[in-house]
């Protein structure tokens, strides 16, 4: 473990630095700002922050959560994000040393890259209901690079990465199209039933409660049509990046995990204050829940479990 200490320390420091950079990405990218210019500066007075006052976690602790230039309070979310990425990197390093990926360096690196990208992606999608193309493109390019560099045959590795990305993105797009088609048919049926008002009470046997609940459901379903958005293209592009990084098996197994996580996400978002206002500001349904964070979480959970799941299925 002595030889592993420098490796784990370096990973932890790398994670903290990435967390500091992700703070910039999460704030600037959704607002159309450059992540390069201007450099780090105080959000209150605009004073440039020198590098020795921009050390992840440590600076915030030493300055007791306040800016050195004007004393304004700095949100704790910055240091929490830096700490989380540092701990996640450390955890990944420990899992790698314990043989979680069975010596498959490509799979391990693919997981780490997607895990790091998932952090700013999830925070942006949760608040703004959008997945920046730059993050998806970075993951896709990293997947192609890893599959090409670590394959015995570089050309074959590149071709397989492109194939996996196309399969995953195309599969999700097809699923979203089929679901939208089914919901549109449900909307047509609901509108048709609502149009026959004189028959509705008779259908429900005079039960006023059942009548009201069914009518309420029909009115909601009547809003579905061929233009109903099920998944954004950002989710589809995310699947292309995940396919290149993790492969189709992890993506396929990860989608059910994502669906379960999404249920909990819906409950959490419903309990949060101002969640409906945030959704309306993003131009989506007030009760909508971004799926990008849960897609990432599902695939990241599934990929290390693939060997175990394969053994379980083989023994059935």
C-alpha cells in the first residue's frame, strides 16, 4: 500500500482540481459564458483571484468561506463539489487497486471519465433541463480515444467504439420515438372519450368518484400528441458518449437502473421548494424531471456489476 499512496494522493488532488473547474463549468456554460475568459474572479467585486488563493477546498477553509478581497461570503456548494470529486476520485482509485474491474483498464478509465463528466452534466440538467453538447462531445471523444489507444488493433477499437455509440444513441432514440407514438395514440383516445360527454356517466355506473378521477386522468392524457417531447436530444447524445466509454452492455443494463433512480428523483424534486418555478423557467412541464442525472447514475452503477450479473444470469 506504500506504493499506492502517491497514486491515491495524486488522484485525490486531481479530483479536487476537477471539482474546482466544474464549479466554473456549472456556472458559466448554461449562461453562455466562456469557461476560459475571464479568469477566476470574485463574484461580488470582480477582483481577479490569483492561483495561490484558488486552491481547491484549502482556500475556502483557510479564508473561512469568505473572499479575501472584499469579505463576501462564498457559497459552501463550491467546497462541497470540490470535496465530492476528490472523494469520488479516491474511491475510484481504491476500487481499481482492489480489482473491481478485473484488470480491464479501458473499462475502469471509461467509468471514471463518465463519472467526472456526470457531475457538471447532472447539476446543469437538474437546474436548467439541458445537457450541454460540449460535455457530451467530450465524453464521446474520450471514449473514441480510449478505445483506440488501448485496443490491440487501433482501427478495430475505433470501429467498435463508433458502433457502440451508434447502437446506444439509436436505441434510446427508437425507444423515445415508440413511447411518443404510444402516448400520442393515448392522447387521441382520451380526447375522443372526453368528446362524448353524454355517455361518460353511464360508462362508470353512476359512480361520481370514479367518474371524476377518470375524467381528470383523461384530461391529462389528452395533452399527449405527436409533438410531445419524451427525451431531449441531449439524452440521446449522452447515450452516444456512454456507448463509446462503457459499451452497449453497461448502457442496456443501466437504463432500468436509471428508471428506478428517476422515480426517487421525481419524489425528491416534488418535495423541493421552487421546483415547479425552475421547470417553468426552463420552458418544460412544471412537474418534469430531468433524466440525464439518472441515466448517468444508472450506467455507472451497472457497469462494475456486469460480471456479477452475468454470473447470476448464467446460473439461472
